[in-house]
C-alpha cells in the first residue's frame, strides 16, 4: 500500500466546532463576587430598541466575521451527499475525504464504483454549482477493500498468501 492509497483523515466538522468554541472562551462576563449584587443596566424603552434580527442572519454574520464560510461550504459535501447524488447512489457510496478540490468517495461494490466514475463529471458540475465555481476539481472513486489473506491461523510469515498453496 503506497502513500497515495491511504485515505486522508476525515474532516467531519469537529475541528470547526472546536474553533467556534475556542473563539468564545474568555469572552464571557466575569462572575460577580458572592455577597454583592450586580447592578443591571436600565433597559431602554420598547420603541428605542433595534428591530429583532433573525437568528440565521446573526449566525451568518458570525460565520463571515470568523472566516468559517469556506470550511462550512466544504462540509456540505459530507452533509448533503444524498441530495446531491440522489438517495439510491448515496445508499451505496459515502464521501470519505475532501481536500484541495478533490472529493474521495468509497463505494460498497465495484459496480457502483464504475457507475460513480461515469457520473463524476455531472457530480462535479453540481457540486461547483452548490459550493462555488472551482471548489471541486475532481472525484476519486474507490471500490470496496479486498480481504487480506496475510493474517489468520494458517498464514506463514513472509509468504505470498493463498497463491503459495497451489503449486
């Protein structure tokens, strides 16, 4: 197995969540010492308040301010895979990596791997339409992993595997 055959670590959004949590650490209000009451500022009159904002708008501002919009767009490959390729294809395939414009997909059979290789140009076009032009350059399709014959009760160290027994 070469370095190019090993799959890249899956970026499942946990590091993005950690970055969001780190950005909020240390920004909370200090806890008042016990025994003393904290004086709250007077609330402005109802007419003086700003109009209410939608939560989605506020979260969008936070995402833009922190520079997370590109990473969130990249996560759409993982989360929206079933809507991008359809439920039948998604049932037999899964995205295992997305790095530098290359989406790596593993299928559960060689027939589905062939089918996805044929559909790859359309899927790339659809992903670029959703995520922005040039976000996805190509799709690498991997079939199922073959079983390893190197381990087991009747294996011999340094042997070639099952081919040794037939000759």
